[in-house]
């Protein structure tokens, strides 16, 4: 039957409208992110920046993993020259950008001071200050009085310090909810209390039975090497991914401001940037620091509290309780640098991160983290180790590149 011309034009207009809507629906790609830690949240941020719809699953009511247990250090200073430093510097830019848009992150470009208490440690700091990439890190070697001019709270006995202007601080207990608040809208769906239990190409099923079909699933399970990611991580464990447990503590607020983050000379033994000739001349650390692989890192929270750590335990099964000996050691080290007692310890906790230990030729990440397509349309990203908070935004950016 022939329609009158006006009705035919109307029908055509409706058909055009429907095909435009279908095209838009097809163009708006949908991403499912599993894991509400910093890697999951940064993938959600980068996906939304590119216009994708995001559904975000987290098995707990709120993230409880390494991302809320860390120092909140955006730590450039100790990174290995080359790819690791490049990733950390790009991440530092992205954190600063996000910090301007999301004040709840508590981003502060505070810098850090790594302090020497003897000549051997000072020698390593001098060598670090002379590195070809010292400018990119914002390194400057300071004597005792210059250290105190930068950070007057450091009244203890010091041989000198290495200022790193590139280091920064965020508030780990606030950052993830703040970023989710920034994403809030109809194209971002946060689903806490949903554990991903099954993976299929381009889809993930949560424990309620709901399937989330999408263009891409991004699994960011942190140090959970069992469960849905377990079948992929089984072979990764052989290929160099391990878990590390750290002990931490936090004091009541200190009345005075600490203008920078602080590290002591023990950290010179561990961070790759300080793998310099002077390292071999460093005296041994006390047995408790050797046994627990302790190094002092000290960060003041926005409310004045001091987050103090850390230790490193590599052998599983990990201890389930916390050991007081390294806490005594770290407290004594902090008080020696501040030249004053620290406030009462208010909180103690332990955290676990996963880290790649060797470069896996099947994975992207250059040995700095693991990323691989484990099923068609399903990508696993984990293993960023002690650099995960720092590098998360740049890692997420690389996933979308
Ligand atoms: C004590 C400590 C201090 C640290 N300090 C720093 C620091 O100052 N600077 C720095 O750069 N790095 C630091 N790190 C490292 C950094 O915190 C981690 O690399 C980073 O937080 C890892 O983020 P993630 O998102 O991969 O893991 P996580 O934060 O562990 O998040 C993973 C999330 O996935 C969820 N999940 C797992 N399986 C499922 C599933 N099947 N379904 C749904 N959800 C699931 C978990 O519940 C969890 O919330 C520190 C780590 C620790 C432990």
C-alpha cells in the first residue's frame, strides 16, 4: 500500500532517527572493571575520559586492599632510571591533574627528603644527586641546615639529605571514594558487594548471577591470586609474580607540620635508583631491620597524623598477627630524625601487594606490572608492587593506548 507523501516522510524520519539511536548505542562502548582498588578506579577514570560507559564491581562494601593501606606516596625518587622513572613521572603528572579536579584526593606536591645519618649514606645521596636524570627527579643534595630550612620539624642528628621535588602525597583513605564521586553519573555504575566469579569472552558474571556483557572486561584483583583471576595467575606465579606483606602504623596527630615526606638511609639499600657504587660501602642495618626488611618512610596525613612504615615479608603463609619488634625499630628511627618523641600510636595494620619479579615476555608492562589479554575482550592488570599507588594512573592510561 502506498502511503500519502506526508505519512511516508514521517515514516522515513522515524527510521532515520531509529538508525541514529542504534548507531549511538553501538558506538558507546561499555567497559566492566573488576576491583575497586587504585588500579580499578584509575581504569574507570581513563575509560570515562574516553567516553566509555563503565560498570565497576568490587567484592567488598568498600575497597580494603593495598590501595587504602599504603602511605599515599607518589614516589618518583627511588625509581629505576628508564622505563620505571618514565612511568612514575607520567603518573605524577596525571595525579597532579586529577588532584586539581578532585580536591578530595588530598594531592600535595610536598616533595620528599631522604636523610643520611652517617658519611656512608651521605656518599650514596651525593652519587644520586649526580645521576644524569637527577633533574627529572628534582633532586638536590642538602646539608643539615638546608634540610632544616626545608623541613623545620627534622631536629635530629643528620649528616644531610636528598630533596626530591617530584615526590608527592595523596590521602589513601579518601582518594578512592573521592575519585568515584568525580565519576558519578549515569555512565558510571559502582557496584560494591559484587564478587566476580566467572569470566567469558567480553563478559563477567558476579556472585548474584548477573552477567555483565561489554566490549572489554578489565580485571584488577590486586593481590588476590585465587578466585576469578586465579586460573590465569597460576601460571603467572611460575613466571614471576609474588605477594609481599608490609606492616604499618599511624600516630595521633603531630602538632607541627612536616613539610615533606621523609625516608631514612635504610631505604638506600632497597630502591633501585640508589644502586650506586656507594651502596656497597653502607654498613649493615640492625638485625631486626635485616630480618623484617624494615625501612623508615614517614608521611604526615592531612589531619596531622604520621603514617609510619614499613617492613617486607616475602615467604607465604604470611603471619596473621603483627610483630612489635620492627615497630620499636621504626619508632626509634622516626624519633631520632625528628629529635623528639612521636605521638601515641593510634593504629597498626598490615597490607599485601602483588608484584611482578621478572619480565614476562607474554605480558605488557616491561617488568613493572602485568597486563595481558587472558580471554578475548578480557584484560588482567596486576602486580604493580610497591609502585602501584604511584603508577596507577599511567598504567591505566597505557591499557587504553
Ligand atoms: C602497606 C603498603 C604500603 C604501600 N605504599 C605505597 C606507596 O606509598 N606508594 C605506592 O606507589 N605504592 C604503595 N604500595 C603499593 C600499592 O598500594 C599497590 O600496588 C596498589 O594499591 C595495588 O592496587 P590494586 O588496585 O592492584 O590492588 P588493591 O588495592 O588490593 O585492590 C584490589 C581490589 O580488588 C578487589 N577484588 C579482588 N578480587 C575481586 C573479585 N573477584 N571481584 C570483585 N572484586 C575483587 C579487592 O577486594 C580489592 O578491593 C603499598 C602497598 C602496601 C600494602
